[in-house]
């Protein structure tokens, strides 16, 4: 009967399933296999027997071993792994035993612990501060003797610590701390500078003080924590302990050899880079590498929390600089693969052209022509040879799918010392690749990049990583790929194509109104925005090129082109242009989108409405509506101008009346000018009343006209 103590959430069941799938026949727990040497009762060791590394920054580790009777196993872990350990640990006693308890070193906040002692050492207290906390306690104090009559030891009870200002010399004073004691003969006071030693006579307080100091000392060792596992049972039994902790992600690195032979196929070799960052050597560890990215987070379970405040930190993945290419969302172009294409070995041709001059130079130096010819032949043969990745290396892993993940199970146990890393071969397959030049204006404005249309025919999931590309036996450049599933295609680029030049020419943006409609006083216009760009290409090399032009894909634009894109990714269209050696070509592309704007006609001036009347796309109904709206708005404007004119005249008369009032105050009532001013003032009063009546009538008229204008617009629904 097997008993299992679960200390993990249900998500760990996935990891246990991984364990079952990956368990080899040589597992120590398998029946019929030789058992490990028996450990003494009460002691045992559990070495790491299996490691499953993920590309999400965690590792699943399983320890296996034998126990006998009641056994306690002590393991040590870095303190940063304790939270993951508490979250994911699974213990198994496979032969009828019982897991009784898992204990570990606590990590209460040091300040909280120190505050619990009678003497609080938080914050590095001074001598006086420590004695001040012991008020009322009996102590033995050893003083510095200034003379023979002064006692060396004083026993008393601490009253407190005070500061006194004492004179030093004639013109200065300093603060001096004094320890006040109640002794048998009465109160005594001693300078702390004269105190050499203080001993607490209360054994409880003395013990508390020592424990506080021990707590401080233990807090300095924060690197590792002990975890004790208790297995209870009878006889010899196999046990397993598995857990998930943070671990460096395993990485991949590839080599891709492009053949010189026309019937050759590109060869891909992949290496997995693993790191043992633990404090323990791995010896004969069963290892698997998973390319999935399960959700993984850290939560503070180790630190005692006095405020319920869980800490969850999502992991971040930084982007890299080398260009990578997304897979196609639409389109699947057919191109010639590198395995069937005819490649020219240009350097070998140049060597052959130079052979005549080389023979002449050798003759001048006294070297026989036969020796020179042999050297040239050997050089040509070396140039024609491909780098053979099959010699000296072979895949040491078995690849397979595991649910939603993809795994590489290392075929042989792995031994890796602590803080060491290793490269393990995982891929050795022929693949399909077609040569292309990839142009993206934002990557390189003048030249495209030499690249390949790479198809994953390995049958394996290829994780992201760098690719070192070789042309035959010569280094050609570096590339980088993102994760590629089996049979998926992806572009890679590894060098600048200096033999091909691209000139992007953008025309100015053009806008034209395509539709006008009016609804409830709102004029809605649709404007067609057009952006045009021409890509001019020139092949200056001696080889034909297939150029992939990457043109931005914007969901709100419609692409207009006589040439259809070969494919579309999430961000770009790709247009395939065949460019013979020494020839030119061009591709014209246009993007259009509709921009919708709205204008409130009630707030628009006549010029705005006349502008839309002049547009050819305006229908007859909209034209009639705008014409009538201009007429109605014109009536409102005429009335408004008439009101403004009357109001100006009224203001002029009102201002003149202020002048007349001032003159009337200064003149005697019998003066002729006084009578004239008074008559004029009276006439102006009549005018003011007349203007006010007219303005009132016009304002009522303007209100009716404006309401008729707005009601007319509100009832419109035409296009």
C-alpha cells in the first residue's frame, strides 16, 4: 500500500503525470531492480534522481532513496526556494510507511522576534538604552576606580539613566549619561563612562538577554534553511520527494549547414544548454527538457504574515535585438528549397581564375608546377566540401509530445557538478530551406537581409534560440528563431545582402470625400485616405534573387495592389519579387482607409456648408437640404445683424446722454444751451424707447427663425 502526503495544489498532479511518463526502467523504485545500499536506521540520504527543466524558469526535481524503520531525513535549501518548496512538495512512502511531519526553520521577522524579549535589541541600542530598559532590575556594576577609597563593585537596583549637563573648563559644557542605582546605603549615581561591566542578577532577565543575542546571531545566516522529513514505518522502504523550485531556463543553440551540392539538404544540429545552479552535484540524473511554459509564480508562504498580504509576482521575459519573423497568418507560397537549388561556389571559381597567376608566382619562387597544381586542387576540394555535423556528434535525446507540452528526454543519465553547465545534443536532422532576401525598411533601409524560408521537418518542437549558419564549410552569419512547431515555416536572416538594393519611395498622402449624409443636424462625412509607396529593386550581384518585401499590415487600412501578397503575418504583408541577376524591378502598393468625421451644422458657418455643396459626391437631396439650410441660416444672420446695428445705435445714444447730463449739471437753467440740451435729451429718450421696442421685435423674430432652422435640421435624415 502506498501512502502519499500532498503539500501542493492540484496543479502538481500535472508534474506527477510527467514523472510517470518519464520514469525509466532503471528507477530505484521499480520492483525487480537492484536496491540501493541500506541506510542505517534513523538516517538516510535522498540524492536527486530526476530533473525536469522547463522553459518558464522552474525545475521539477525528484529525490529517491531507501529508508528503514522510523527515519528523519534532513535536507537544506536556499532560503529563496522555501516558498516554492512549501507550495509544491510531494512526499511518497512507497511500501506502507507513513509521512508524519515536515518541519523547517521558521523565518519570523527579526524585529518582531527581538521585540518579544525583555530587552529589545531592535535598532542597535546603546549602553544607556539597554540599561534604561532594565529599570527595577538588580545588577552588579563594576566601576573604574579613580582612587583607593572608591568602591570597585556596586550592587543595586536600576532606577534609570539620565543625562546631565556638566561644566568642562570655563566656557563649555557637555551632556553626561548617569546610571542611577538604589543601593543598600541609598541612592548612588555613576557616570556610564566609568562603568566597566554590568551583570544582571536576575537569572530570567540574564537568560532573556542571551537569547536575544542568539537570535541576532542566527539572523545573519540567511542563505540556507533546513527542512526535516519524517518517515515512520517498518522495514526497508523506498521513498520519493518531489518539488518545483526556481531554476535557470534551459536554452537551445543551433547550427545550420547550407550545402554546396545541388542535391544536398540543409542539416540542422541543436544543443540544449542546462545549468546546475544548486549546491549539490547531480550524478546519473534522469533528465527531461520541456518546452512548455506553465503559469508559475512566487507566493510568500515562508514568512509569517501578520497582515494578510499575499505577494504574487508575474515573470517577465525581455525581448532581444536580433530580428525574428512571425509565421504566416494567410498564404502559403511555394519556393524552391535549398536541397534542390543550384548553388554556385563563387570563391572556388575565383581560385580557378587565379590559378594561372598563382602558377607564375610559384615558378618565380622556384616551386615546381606539379606542387602548385596539387595545392590548388586540394583547396578546391576543401571549398566544395560541406561541414559534416554527423561526424563526432549525434542526438542524445528522444523527442515527443506530452499533452500541451513538448519534451526532450535525455537518453542517458546526466552527471553535472554543482554550479556547472552542460551542452546536450537534442536535434540532428535534415531540414528544408529556401534562399530568400528579406527587406524591411525599419530593419535596414537600403539593403535586404540574406535569409532562408525555413521549414521545420524535424518532427520536433524547436525552441527559440540562436542559429549559426554555415555556407558549405564557411561561417555565413548568425540568426535567431522563435518557437517553431513541427511542419511550421518561418523566416530567418543571417547577413546583409549587399548585392541587392531597395529604394522605398512614398508619395504624399491624398484625401478625398466619398460620402456625405445628414442626420438630425449632424453632417457625417466619409473621407478616403490613400497612402502610396513604391519599392524599387536593383540586383547588382551575379546571382538571381527572390526578394520578400515586408510591407506594414494595418487592420484599419485596405491594401490595393495588382500583385497579391505571398502571405500575411500579424504585422506585415510579404510580397515575393523574383529579381534576376543584374536586373531591376518595382512594386507599387497603396493602402486606403475610410475616416469618418461629424460636424454640427447648427454651429457651422455658411462657408462650411458651401464647401460640401461643391463636392461632387454630394447627392441631390443633400444639396437641396444644404441650400435650404443656408437660406434659413441666412435669415437668422440677417436678423442678428439688424439687432446688432440697433444695439450699437442705442449704445451711442446712451453714451451721448451721459455727456448731456454732465453739461446740464454745469449750466444754469436759464441759459439757452441748457434749454437746447434738455430738448435733445428728451428727444433721445423717445428714440431709446423706439429702439428698445424694435430690438424686442427683432429678437422675437430671430428666435422664431433660429428655431425653424434647428427644427429643419433635426428632421433631416438623408444621404
